[in-house]
């Protein structure tokens, strides 16, 4: 996908995220990158540019959702589209989400309609160690051309899900202490493998795909993405991270606000959500729309996630608006779906703000995106318009893939 000629979006309220908003701003996109950002008196519109009159709309970077199951948990497909969990072995570190993603799943179109241009697709939480996540753009013909970073971390789960799955199979782990044991055994084996490789001094050793993956975690090359909800499980996650020295990211973190000071001290980011769901199980009884604001005020780097399709991805911005309503600072809330998740995924040099040199992933909104009456008018990925709202028809359309 290439940009034929530069695009100049003029007359928008530009919210770059990494700088102050610009009234009546100009953003030039060229060759898939942001070329320039500024006011009308600061940025010259190239003579060969396609000029888009933003008409007073709001221009933001494409949103980033750091925890989804797009393409591996296909909506309305039943078992045939369910590739989220390989629940035949509790340790699936070598399994990769990228191998199961269907880029034509309808959720990708919904993402573009909702202004989401970057996602991290995770395996599910049925296993203590579920596999590797991947960051990708939400537009493309096939997965490999959409990938931003692979892998972005290894998904692990504590709490109800893995103990239920394997307890029903009458095998380890069937308790919380059993789940922690599975993780310790896996990391101990990875340390042993790492030592054997080091002692071999270049001589080949027997392949061990699981340990090879976990060594990347031990070496802090990729983070450990820990699914957990309850405060006691969060404490276990911190204990294990201290024991093995890896970079920890909390996914969901429903009760993380109860340990906000500790998480801030240890500099553990939290991907909070989904926010607009029922209290469907014991672990999420204490979920709160106030939590993102509490975490931010304590000094935690917080992102907001949908866990799509648990919450449909087009409602990511709705969750942001609700978090602001319940006390989160507005600017912090917008960073929670742009720069913060981009940093967690290790792609902040590419996406997360409207900055010269970064990817030309921008979204034009009809008004303040935190107002429920606002809608996405245009979505650009790599400088190409991939979604547009047709006011006359009262519907939007996605560029053919």
C-alpha cells in the first residue's frame, strides 16, 4: 500500500499528543510518514498535495489498543473462528498469535471505523503461558504486511482461567499455587537451557522453542504480559517478576488500583480494561471506571484496552470518555490510547503521536472525540485513506483490501 502523492489536512484542531493542540492546523503526509505539523502560517502546503479541508474537525493520531484478540477470535464464527487458546498444554510460549490471524475478520473494519490503527493481538488466557503477541496495523491484505513488531511479549495468565481449564482436565495446574509452579518450572528450564547454550560456545544444542522464547523474556528483550485481575494475583505477578528479573506488564489489572503505589514504585505499566462489561466472574467484581484515573494519579503508566471482542474495538474511545467522566485527566486519558500503549509495545518510534517522521496514521473526527456525538470522518494508515464517512449516504466504507 503506497501513498500516490502527499496529503495536506488543513483547518483541523490538531491534537498531536506529544505537544500542545493547534487550532487551524496543517498536517502534511508524504510517502507514508508525517512530513510536517503546524499552524497555517507555519506549514507550507506542497503544490502537488491533495488538500483535505478538515472543516474544523479534530485530527488525532490513530488510536492504539494494546490488548485485543482481533483475527484470532472471529465474531460470529463459532468454533471455526476460535483460535485464541491452544489449551492442550499449559506451557505454549512458542505459539505465536501471528500464525492464526485472519486479516479479513470484520473487526478490523470496525477498528478503522473507530479510529484504531494499531493493535496488539494476544493469545488468550486459558493457559498459564499462552504464547506470543504481535503488534500490527489494522489495515492490510495479509498479516505479514501489517506487522509492526513481532513478538511484542509473551502472554501469561494467573487466576481463574488457567486453574479452571486444567482443573476440568484433572491435570496441573488446578489451583493458583499450581499456576505459579508451572511458571517457575518453565523459567527454571529456560535458565538451564540458557546455561547449556552458553557452555556450548557455538556448538549446536537440541532445539527447545519454549525455552528459546522464555530466554528472550529473561534477557528483557521482550516483556512478560501478565493477565491478572485480583490484587493477590497481582502480588504474585510482582513476586515472580522480582524472582526472575523480567519486564512485567499487567494486562487487565482489575484491582490494580488497590496496589497503585506499589506498581508506580516498581514502574510496572497497567493495561486496564475492558471497562464497559458486566461483573461476569468473581475476579472482575471490583472493576471500576475510576481505576485508570487512580492509577495515573499514583504515577502508573496506564493504557486503556478493549480486550476485543469482549468490548467491540470501535468503543475504545467510549471507554476513554467514561474514564475522563470518572476522574481521569483528559490529556492522560488520550495518552492511554496513543503514546502509552505504543511504548508498551515498543513501537513508539512509529505510532502514538502526530510527529514528523512517524508513520502517517491519523484520524479526522467530526468534533471532540470524547463526545459521543462525534464520529470518525477519515482514517489514514501510512498516509493512505482507508476509511471515509459518507454524510449523504449516512454510512462509512473501508478501502478494499
